[in-house]
C-alpha cells in the first residue's frame, strides 16, 4: 500500500481493567488534533470502550515512537508502560483486527453486539470533526458492512448470552404465557440491569424492588419496570409468578416460610431464579409444591453451553475474515490510485470541453441536435481512449504495484502524487 493503515491498541487481552483505564483518552477532539499534529498520521479514528482503547490511523510514513509519545502526553503516562500494554499492527494485520472487532470475534463476550454500535459511533464522530478522511471512512464503512454480514450469516450474535437474558429465557421456557404473568425483580444492581434489559426487549411488564425506593425509581426510569416498596414485596410474594433475585444481601431474602405462605393462597405455580452468589433464596423453597427454583450455577451452565455454540463458529468466521481481508486490502490499495485517476479524468474533460467549444465556434453550429451529436462523439472518443489505461492503473494499484502508479503519474504529469490525499 502506498498509504499505511495502522492500529495501536490497549485492550483487556493484555491489560487488566485498572491498568487499561489509565490509557483512556479524556478529550477526544484534542487527542485527534495531537495525533495528527505529532504522530505523522493524516487520518485517525479512536475506538474507546470499557474493554479497549484503539487508535486506527492512515499515513504514508508514520513513527510508532511518536504515536506512543503523543498517547503518553494525552494520558500523563510514561512511554515505557506502552511497551508492556500496547499491541500494534499495520496494513493487513490492522485490517484483519478491525474485521475481528466488527464481527465480535475480539470481544470479551464472543459475538456481543455492543462493539459494532461503538465502532459506528467512533467513525461517525471522527468523520464529523474531519479526523478521518477517504481511507479510514471507506475502510470503516466496509468493515462495518462485512462485520454485520458475518454476524448475520454465522448467527454468532444470536441467542441469549448474559446471565440476565439466559434467566429470562429460562422463565420463558418454564412458564406458559409469561406475558400474562406477574414478574418481580429484586435488586437494582448490575445483574438486575441485564435482566431488566432482556425483559424490556421482549416486552414483559415487571415490578422492581430494591432496599430503597429511590434506587428502584431511578432504576425504572432508565431500565423500565414499576418501582415497588421493598417491605411490601417481602410480605407479599403471592402476587407474583416469577421472581428474579439479584442482590448482594448476605442472608436469605426469600425464605422457606415466606414462599410457603405465598403458595397457600395461590392456585398457580411460581418460578424463582436466584442470580445471587452467595444465594439469597433459601434452597429449601424448591421442596414446596408448585415452586421451581433455579440458581446461578444452573443458569451459568446454560450460558456456558450457549457460549460453546458460539465458540464452534469461530473457525468459520476466521476463514471468512481471511477472505474478506484480501478484498478489503485491495480496495484500500485501489484508493492510492484514485487521486491520480480523478485528476486525469478532470484534465481530459476540461480539454475535451475546450476543444469542443472551439470546434463549434469554427463551425458556427447552432442546431442543438447536431451539437448534441458532436458532443456525444467527443465524449465517446475520450471514454474509449482513457477508460482502459485508467482501469489498468486502478488494477495495478489493487495488486500492489506502486511502480505502475508512479510511472502513470509521470506520464500524465501528475504532481500531487506525493501529497497526502
Ligand atoms: N456482576 C456480575 O457479573 C454477576 C454475574 C453473576 C452473578 N452475580 C451475582 O449477582 C448478585 C448481584 O450482583 P450485582 O453485580 O448486580 O451487584 P450490585 O450491582 O452491587 O447490586 C447489588 C444489589 O443488591 C442489593 N442489596 C445489597 N445488599 C442487600 C440487602 N441486604 N438486602 C437487599 N438488597 C441488598 C443492592 O441494593 P441497594 O441498591 O439498596 O444497595 C443492589 O440492588 C451478586 O450476588 C453477584 O455475586 C453477579
């Protein structure tokens, strides 16, 4: 490639979260400005999530030390820490990595969807502030399309995978007409968020109880559900058919006695999913007639099984990525010839137009129909002469033959060739 595509990254693969955080870039606009000014990169895109901070760049000549230096100055880190934590790849490797990102293969939870949205946001904001240009815009648009296609065809992103969505799936499998049943979520923390998201996505109504009503209210404002007073639910489980329990309480919140009492007045069953570790639902409730209890170990086992299905797809996806990288690389290389091709077409078009006007003036031609015929003739002549060499230049560029592009630049007297386009 005449131009290089680079990727410098610090991710959860090499660095624990507390170290990773230190590489976080706070002021994105300033970071783009600094990388472009001081690292020899003329296009940049930064992807920043809780699991990774990644810089993609385009440059004819870049300097890795300068990239590290700039990143260090943005974060206040010593340059040496980059050697232990930073991974680097260029061209084919960088493209390959981007496809792994968009297809979900590099994610902590294989195939998770979030990363694709985060990459879309990164390229959109880089584009808006003109940090990225023709190369990275084209690369990211294509990589997002390829990643989406891979996800759809392989099904790697399909199926519940978090403990939250797996718990909801289990409730669906065990309870008839779940939509008509009353669901209670106890806890308003991280795991409850996963459960709520899944319930919300599938259109189930649910109540939320947390120790303080304020926390439940705040939770429901963002996650959906109806906040219910904690004391009320602890003495009234009979109103519910499904309980999701996800708290860090150091004792049983849901006791044998409470459920026995609740089941006395009920004429239908109850499913309890205890997502807590240590457990906050007494195991003995499983002995009460009409009660089905599932604990975190059983739910985690299902997640694990589901994960295996995803793992089986990795090899197939890797093969697709390897094929796609070659195509992506060719379209990047092709971009190297585009400024020359564009310039040649523009110059020839100007010449054609100038000579056409000259000829029409000499002929004194006024008949629109005849003028149109002459104009079409000039266009056809130009097209038939120029198209083939231009396509060959593009092809040579795609095939990684910069010498041909260089020679063509000379032949067509193209001066901008060495400038960043
Ligand atoms: N995070 C994970 O990846 C993960 C995965 C699987 C299972 N788990 C397990 O799921 C449980 C919840 O984890 P989390 O990450 O959601 O925790 P979290 O974000 O810290 O939330 C904890 C929740 O428990 C509530 N709570 C704490 N002590 C309580 C008590 N004495 N009585 C009633 N409620 C109490 C808190 O209520 P307040 O808001 O009132 O404090 C809060 O709603 C834990 O047992 C954990 O081991 C976690």
